[in-house]
C-alpha cells in the first residue's frame, strides 16, 4: 500500500505557473506508475498527465500538452507537475494517483489503486 499527499496548489493569475508535488510513503515508490487527474466543480474527474515507473515515459491530455510537464524523483518518492501558461479552465482540484498494474491504460481512473486528498488550483485575475 502507498499513501499520497499533494501540495503546491494555490491562487494564480492567468498565464502564471505552479509546481504541484505528490509525495508518497509506504511500499517501494518505483513500483508505481503515477498519474495526475483534476476535477472542476460539477464536472467529472479528468486525466491530466501520467509517468512510467522509471520516468522515461510521459503521457498528457491534449488540453495541457505543451503547458504542463510531469516528472518524478524516485529517491525522494516524489512526482511533480509543472503547470505553465495557466488558464481559467485549469481551475480544479488536482489529484495524484498510483497504479501498480495498469488495467485500463494511463488515462483511465480505474487503473489507479491509490489516491491523494487533492490540492486546489485556482486561476483567476
């Protein structure tokens, strides 16, 4: 089992940046693929980005491609989501999640076994 804690959210103006962190504790971190998802009020939880266990492979939703970057530091048990050129439509609670065995692909919520509590990102002037 693994526990996940997100941080780094906040209020930022359009065009600004935030770096979100997801720190894991528990079983060997490098056994897990990690994904970021987000959920805006009244909407479904959507895939944002994901990273393979060794960090060499990354995946992005079309809506964030070129603006967001996912990375991981396995010795520090941490995954980062660098968010740049933020837009109002990026406002949401951002969650990280861990998958030991991907059953439905990196973008599928059902593939992930463990979830953090989320961190709020608000983009507003």
